[in-house]
C-alpha cells in the first residue's frame, strides 16, 4: 500500500516530502501557534504602545516640572532684584541734590540688581557722573558711541547687543551682555545709564532688563523732583529777597512816619498848650459876660456872646482831646485801672447829658444790672461814654431812641451804645476811628465836628487792652460796642 506524500517547498530552492501523519502533526502545531501565540503577540504590541505613551507623558511631566522650576526661579530672582531696587528707592527718595543722588548708586547697589559694571554719562557734555568698574578705555568707547549716535538714541528706549546699532559697541567692548538706556528729565534726555555683566549665565534676564528700565525711569523722576525743588527754592529766595527789600523800605518809611507823627504830636501838644491859656481866659470872660456879671446886655449882644461862648467851649474840648491823644501817643498818660461800678458810671454820664437828650425828645433806655464792677480807669472810660452817647444824641433825630446796655459773658462785660440815627455807610466803617475822619452823611454836613472823638475813644479802650467795634446799617442806626474785664469778688 502506497502512503500519501506531501511536498513542501522551502526557501532557498529546497523541497521536503512529508508523510500524511507528519503533515497532520505540523498542521496541529501551526493551528495551536496561530490561535494561542498570536493573541499574546497582540497584547504585547498594545503593551508596547502604552509604554511609549507613558514614556511620552513622563517626558511632558518632567519638561513641565523643569519649566515650572525655571519660572519659579525667574519670579524669585525678579522679586529679589525688585526688593533691592525698592530699598534703593527708599534710601534716595528724599534727596534733593543731583550729585548726592548719583552718589547713592554704589557698587553694592549695582551688584544687588544683577550687574557688574555701571556708567552714567550726561547726554549734553558726556561728563561722567557715575563710574563703577569701567576702565578709562571702556568709558571712552561708550561715550564715543553716544556721541556718534545721538540722533538714533533719541528714539530708542533701550539698547542691547541684539540691535544692529550696538554691534560695533559690542565688538569694541568685548562684552556679551549690556544695556544702555536714557534717563529722561521732563521731555529731554538728561543722561544715559550703561550696565554690563561680565559673568554670563544665559544672558540678561527679563528681571534684570525690567529692573534696569525702572531704575532709569526712577532716576528721571528724581531729577524732575530736584528741578522742581530748585525752582521752588529759587522762587523762595527771590521772594525772601523781595520781602527783605520791602521790609527795609517799610521800616524806613515807618521810621519816617514815626518821626513825622512825633513831630505832629509835639506840634499839636505845643500848640494846644499855647492855645489853652488864652482860651481859658476867653472862656472865663465870655461866660461872665453871658451871665451879665459886668452889667445888663442888650439881647442882640447877649445872643452873639452866647455863640462866642459855645464856640469857645468847642475849642476847649478840641484842645483837650488833642492833648489827650498826644499824651496817649507819646505814652505820657497815666492809666489808673481799678475796680469801679460801670452801672453807676453809665447813669452818671447819662445824667450829665440828659439836658441834650430831653431837648431832642429822645427816648432813652438804660439796660444794666443793678451793680456791675469792672477794671477800668474811671476818668478815661467816662470820656469814652460821653463821646459815644454824645455822638448818639447828635445823629439821632428828634423822638428817636438811644439804648445804653451792659451785658456779661464769662469774665467780659460788653458796653453798647445804640441809636436809631442815619447809620454809617459800609465803606466808612473801617475808617471811622481814624483821626479827623468824618463819615459822609447829611448830619455831618450840617453839624460841625473835629473827627477826633472816636479816635480818642479807640485809643483809650486799647490802653485798657480791650476791644471796640461798630455795627451799622444806613437808615436804621448804629451800635458801638466795647469790652471791659469784670472785677469779681468786689
């Protein structure tokens, strides 16, 4: 019996002959390998892909971690340099002198900010204001570069080695990393700041560039402040000189005024004394004549003698007032301040002037406590009251009202004399106490006066170290107030 044979062609041109049993066995092995090992191979391929993906993710994580670490280091470096810059700003903030400002830029300050060398050169004269670790040759190269590129530098906020304009400078200096920036004061470039690094660690960091820019701007602001201070200081000096000049002129004028015032006072005093003697005689004889002590007079002669006597009385009052003002100005008047009842003085003064009040049918009101003691010179304050009440009588129309009031507030007593007269214009109120000044009103134009009474009143009150003031409204009346100090426990 002939067994079945199977021919199997192998590579390399070889052929093997297998029997049927062997062929079946090989087929079984092939089937087993195909169904059992192939899934394992597929799993192995999947595992290989997953490992590659894990490897990629691991690389991304490592890269991200490195970038995060570098970023963190950059932020820390930036904060550190900004902190050094802040300290420099705090130490130089109140400096108001240019040279002193530039002296603050020391080698330590420059190194703290990350640089090795620094140079500040004035834009106009190329004068060096700061030179830290630059040789003369290096500084000359930098100044020559600034000189040759003035126009181009006006439009560049920052010059670094990467710029075309800086290539020649980089070559001549043999520096790999440097920065050049303007220090702007107002609208003009005042100077240039040049910094460099000798030790290269990845070039200039962004933190160093930012600190450099801030430093340039800060120095420019400081220069603006110094300029403003100098202008203010100069204006202050000019003002001070003008004040000194005006003070000198005013002092000179014041001395001249005092001299003239003394001459005036001396003249008034002399003339008043000279007038007093003949006036006293005239007054005496006129009074005797009016009283018909030398015999009966015709009515017409008596009336004229009465006018003479009235005018002599006015002249005597004026002379006495002038003498009082003269004594006060020359400080020759003796002030005897003592406790006295102001209520009694007011009533006595009103009684003295009562005939004039009744003659014009004026309604008089006295509003005072029953007794109120104050510190005063009785005779001088009596003159004040006589002047103020007399003025009120003069300017109050018939059947008008006059009120004399005393009010107490804490330790001060205010005496007020109020009338319902024509009032004083606002423009005249500030001048009312001046010598010989008379407000412009119909009554003043009709009634003659010297304009000395209120001036004397004010001087007397000031001798008491007290205050006097006036309130008035045209057509409604005027109120004069003055203060005195209460005398307690009297």
